[in-house]
């Protein structure tokens, strides 16, 4: 696994082949097939490893911020995810190559992705519960099936409106990170981080987070 991840980290998704990993390990390609059935299986194993590592990293960030306001922990986790993704760009990119239709048939991968997202979902749900204000119901009406499936997968007993708010926030933060890691924000030069911070402020406004949570 370590050799395969190192190959991805160095050469990207295109550099991940059975032949390349076998060469790195000093063995033949046929010998590699005694350990993995196919390149797809090897790729899935790496994606699972990366997702688990990101989840563990975020859990550690949240735990280290124990004592901070929940809103502050959301911000810290978001910034930590961006930093990790940029530091491990090729490995992060690999987590995006499996089509949703294919992943549905791979329970371990699907479960790992939900565990990853649950770190943020729990923080958002906790903050909204602490805020104790009525939640807008409009978003929930637009995503009933998605919300029901998400609740089932992460076992998060909160109102539909809370899950809808989380999903809107997650798409903004995760989406801009994905675009930056994929190189689609190169036109911004070294100011891509400003766009992420702008989206973070938008998320804070959407959730009603206090401005102090965004302090650098």
C-alpha cells in the first residue's frame, strides 16, 4: 500500500499502474497479481486508505480544538482539510476518480466517504443545536431523498433542515477545495486561498456563525 500511495503522490493518478508499483517493489507484474486482483482493486484500496487518513486527521483537529466554540472548530476543520488536500494533491485527486454509480456497488468505499463527511456534519448539527434558532425549511423540501439517505448512512438524528444546511455548506467548501486541487483555480495565482476564505465566510453567514470564529 505504501509503495502504491508513494507512486500516486509522485506521478499522480496516471502514474498508478501495476507495472510501476511492481517495479518500485522490485517484483514482476505477474507477481503483483498475487497480491491484488486488478488495478481497480489497488486504486480502491488506496482511496479507502486516503479517506480513512483524512477522517483521522479531521478527528484529531477537532479533538485538539476541544474547548473552542463549535463554530470555531468548523472553521479549523475546514482550513485543515484544505491544507491537507493541497499537501497531498495527487492522493486527494484519486478520491474523486470513482464515479458515484460505481462506488454504490463498493460498500467499504461508500461507507468511508460518509464517515469522512460525518465529521463536518456532526459539527454543523451541533452548532445549529447550540444556536437554538428556527431553521429555514426551504432547502429541505428540495432534497428529500438525499437528506433521507444521508441521515440513514451517518445516523444523524437532526431535522431535515439541519442536514440540508450542512449539504449546502459542504458543497461550497469541499467544492472549492476540489477545484483548487484539480488546478482549476490557477487563474487566481496565489490568491486561491482568498476564494476559499470567502466561501468559508459565506458558510459562516449561512449558518449564523459569529465573526470571531473566522479569526486567523
